């Protein structure tokens, strides 16, 4: 989401895409009898579906010239609907115990998803700060017309940000599915796009594009997690926690405006 917003776009479909990619991955995995091969198939299929759907978003935005909000609002509904259809609006469960052991793996006392988070955050930060692609994303988000005059292929850069978002949604689908050994077609990934946008904004990513950092978004995600835990400890109703998150987002945007 950080890459997409810095590039001047928005992606409302990542939560539904997570559910869709994970569901397709579990269905493909259940067709394999060998446990190790089945887990490998789930990983490859989920990531491939995520990246392909991200590419679809990017193509509709860059080639179709449709505003990102409209495209991803539409694909949010499409991906969720497809997930409900292939799962019969129910729960998709893995038939291989190895998948659950993979999702719950502990390495040096740290869960595998935490290791992935750190590694991907480092890779994302390097791409954004130390590579031509990262500089071009910032340039396109800051002023697309000037970037085009500077001989930057703006459509390709924007397209790449949506592929990255879809690719990472596929990885998230594998981690969530492995942790639970199943995916609910109705609740998996629900409102995840709002959490992703909130983490990026709280971490200093400008909604207008052109500025932001992966490390800042990581800090924003940790802040959201801390806020949720504190609210749980205080006994605040789950139904009110969304209100607190909304207030935090608005305050973060107001602070950006003041700057």
C-alpha cells in the first residue's frame, strides 16, 4: 500500500484479493496428495493469483485510464464475490497438516510471519530509497506530468506498484491460511485495506503521493497493533475500535496538512 500511495494511487481491493488468492491456493493444494508438494503449490498459486490480480488493477488504471479509486472499488467487490462463489460462502480448510505447521513455524523463537515482515520491510525500504524504481515512484506521485517530461514511463511505474501490492497480498494470504489452516470466504481479509492505508498514513506517507517510507509504515502498523491491544486491555467493545482507528487516521492526515 505504501508503494501504491506514494505513486499517487490507492488500492481498496487488497483485503478481498487476499481472500481470493488464499482460497484459490487452498483449493489447488487440496488437489495434491503429497503434503510437501501441496504446500508448495499453495504458495505458488496464491502469490501468482495475487500478482496477476494486482496486474489487472494496474492495467485498468494505466491502460484503461480509469481512476484508481473506481477500479479498486470495483475489484474489491469482484474478488470478494468470486471468493464467496468458489467457497460456497463457507470455510475452505486445508487437508494437509503440514500447511498449518508451515504457517505456525517458529524460527529462533520468532514466528515465521514476523521474520517475513522484517525481511520484506527491509527489501521494500531498499527498493524505495536506493533504487531507480523507488525514485521514479516518488517522482510520479509527486508530479506525474513533470515525471513524464523527464522521460519516465509513468504508466509502467504505476502498474508496477499495483503488481507489488498484489504480490504481497498473495504472500499474506499464504501466511493467514497457514496460520489458521483454513480461510473464511466472508471474513478473511475483511477491512484489511483500511488497516493498510491507516498504517501508511500514520507512518508519514502523503495521501497526495510523492512522499513516504516503508519503515514509517512499519511503525504505523505497530502503532495500530498497540492501540488495538490497549483497547482490548481496557475492555473497550470491539465494535468501537473502528471508531478509534478512524480518529487516528483523521488526526494523522490533519498533522500532514499542518506540515
